[in-house]
C-alpha cells in the first residue's frame, strides 16, 4: 500500500506581515483595475507613487497589530483560541479592505477621483447617500460577495501559511514597539497629498493616491479645491464682474489693496447718531418660520416680536449655510461660503479682514462670547486669531450657571455672563463689539424648569420659546446699564433649524430673522430688500462710522447704489447664487444648474442657466475661494 506523502511544513509569518501583504494586494489590484478602466498611461507614476502612498497608509493600520504583537504574553500567543481569533480578525480585515475597494470603485465611477471631501460630505448626509446606494446597486449581493470572498481567501491562505508563534525576545519586542511609533511618524512627516501630482494627467495623479490617505487628508484640510472642481472664469473677467457689482477691494493682492484705514464710511445710515457699541446676538438654529414677526402663528417668540416692532426688521435675509461655523464665517468675514468646510475650521484663518480685526485697529474691543466650550469647531482659535477677546463656558463662575447640558450653559446664564464682560469693558472706557453665540436651541432641547409653559425637554418649539424668554430677560437687564443708550443690538440666526427639502438647496429653508434694535437712535421700520448674511459685517462697520466697510464681499444694507437683490446659500458642495427670481447652483465636476424661484412660495422649478447670472455666481465664489487660499483675505499689516 502506498502511503500519502507527508505534507511539507508551511512557512510561518507574523500576523501583521500577512495583513500587510493582503492590504497591498487589494490596493494594487484596485489601482490596476481603475488604471485599465480609465485608460492605461503613465504606469510608472501610477504604480511607483501608488506603492509609496499605500505604504504610507499601511504603517498606520499596522501600528496597532505591531503593538499587540510586542505586548502580548507568550502563553496567549501559543493558545489555540488566539490562533482562531487571528484568522477571524484577518477575515474581518479582508472584508473591510474589500468593502473599501468596492466603495472606491463606485466613487470613481461617479467622480473619477479617489475619496475626497465629497466623500467626507457623504458621511454627513447618510440618509440620502445610503438611500441612493440602495436604489442604485445590489447592496445585499455586494455585501454577501465581500464576506464570502474574505472567508474564502482566509481559508485558502490557511492552507499555505501559518502565523508565527516563536517566542519574542526582549530585543524583538522593543523593535516592534519602536516600529509602531516611528513608522507612522515618518509617514506623517514624509507623505503629502501633493505628491500625487506631476504626471500631467489628472487620472494618473488620482490613481497614484490611496483612498484612505486622500479621505483622511480631505477631512484634515476640510476643503474642495474650487478651481479644480467648479466652473471657472479667467480671474481678470471675474474681477470685472465683481467690480460691476461694487466689489472692488478683495480681488486685489495684499500688496496692492488699500489699507482699511484709507476706507472711510460714506453712506447715509438711518441712525440719529452712530452707536458706540454693538451687541450681535447670534441665535442658534432660529428659522424665520418660528418667529411671529415673520409670520409664525405659534406665539413662541413674544420677546423678539416686541423687539422687532420697536426696531428695524429685515424681512428677506438668507443664511449662507447649514451649520454654526458657516454662519459665524459669514457674519464675521462677510464672504460667500467656500466649498467644503467653513473657514472657521481651516488652517490659515487668522488676521483676516473680519469685523473684529477692523474694529480692533480702530480702538473698539471685539469679543466672542459663547455658552459652550469654544474649542468646539475651532471657534476660539478662529476668533482669537482675529483679535477677539474670548469669553466662553470656562470663564463663567460656577454659581452663575443655573443649568447646563452637553452643548453649554442655559442661555440665561450666557447672557448674564455676557453682561458682566460688557460692563467690564464699558467701565474701562472702551467701546465694544460683542458677538454672543447662544446654545439652548439645539438638541437635546433642555433648559431650566419654570421659565416657560413648555416643560423641558420641549423639543424645538420649547427651545425656541426658552431662548426667546432668555433674550427678554437679557434686554431688561441691558436697559439698566449706562451704555445701553449708545448701543445697537442685533439679533440674527446662525442658520435655520433645518434645510431638508425636495431640492438640495431649498431657498425657503435658508430664510432667517434679522433685527436691529436701538430705540434711542433708530426708528422702527421694515426693510424688504433681499440681503445675505455676508452683508451684515460691512453694514455694522458702516453703522459704527468706522473705516473698512469695502473690505468685504458683502456690502452694507445702506449703500447708496441700488440694492443687488441677491443672496448666497450652500451646503458643503453645492453653491447657490440667488438673484431676482433665479437661483444659479454651482456643483462639483463643473456642473451648473438653474431654478426659477416663485416669489411667494420660494418653490423652485428647473430652467436653463442665464449666462450673466452664471458669470456673477462664478465670480463671487471663485474669487472668494481663491482669495482665502492665497492669503488675500488677510489684512495688510498696520502702517
């Protein structure tokens, strides 16, 4: 009888080496498949640089496994349970690698690029994105195929290799620990997304990258490059278009741009005298549809309604975006929203031509007062870098806080501490500009009991009514202060409560309240011009009689020229320009669409884009994005 030959021993490898080989194989096959699909070319650029980015990404994924391998006791490494666990983990890791590869294939088919900020954006709109994927692809079959493939590959690998269980020497463990720390650090220092470029072929440059690497880079940089992704104009033509719209300062280079101090106020304003101080109350998520003065029948805002009746109400104001940081960007910097993440959250956002920087140079103390922790969303860094004095939750005495939740202190405590900060500046004889950011009108919608007739948590309605109550309390206390008569109070929302609608940019959902209140200086009235959040910054500079109102893309409400009847609305990637009854929308991949807006309902109907409106939209958005990127939003140094 012939005996079966003895099976030769299989090679043994550390787990992290097997995982590395699997990852490099999946990523190389993915790159090769996309390379063939896109059209072969620039092979050395694609595959050599691609290997570099794969390795730069891989060392981050390997670090936890190397740490475990270095620290685990030998008895556990020798156990049968741990051997089974390692093969199970490998199968799971393979499934995730394959899932990522399938995701990149789908993304490439749509955008012909590696993961970028559009992919980050999709993480924010999970309901819409998942719904679209389910309707567009056989998700069940794809997931089943991924799982079965991962299991099959793991079973096959087990026939040909084994995991190394040899005892680790002290020196070997130390080397693994050092590798787990040093290799990611080297990757962080040496790998840059710009290294993908250089072939002269956009497809080849993209294929040279690694999807995980580009995704993390997009999350870190928080941007979509306007010039690459959106419709453009020659910059000289864009500058000419903006000049025709009375935006003439910012397209210039920092060296050529006149000093803010050479730009005195020149327009008439409806004030009997210029206010010495301004208090800008930025109200979290307050849509106009909740405010009685704007037609809401619910009676949630009696205090704001009273203020609106005694002040100047702006009836047609539109927010630029959907998050607090976008509203803060518009209100402080007066710029159209740049695609991707707001400037507040980006690097290089200090010493900009903000309201605070301009006023601080003219003897006014700018303050940012927030009821939460201002490190959230980079707010403190942004405002501090633009010469604002920061007052946030960390500065409030504990006995002044009557209630707090995860987002911050109750608005009444915020306003009480804001009064203390403003009184301190007034006592020093200094005029101030105080931007107060509320928090209570935010999920979980909790607030102190006994203030309003809606028990906490009261949902959006209860939070709106509580914030309104707190504003009433604040104003009653403010009237007692010696600086009240010389102060303009401005009430505005950072953004709306919701922008969900039938279209990506539902115009009606961007409408917000804006009220000027200065009973000793300003007659009651209603302004019906359509204006944008970005117009408030130059307006406040003009109203205070300070220099620099032309250093914004927005323009004062009280300009001598005819109103522009325009607004800017956006989400992270769609950039809307509303002028007259036409909404022009710029989207990635140079897509331009237009919608006719009903003047009463603000409902939209698709129409052909108007060439002039398209030029205006491009001129604003392209120049704003390019100006920030190239440092032209920064003020020239003081002379």
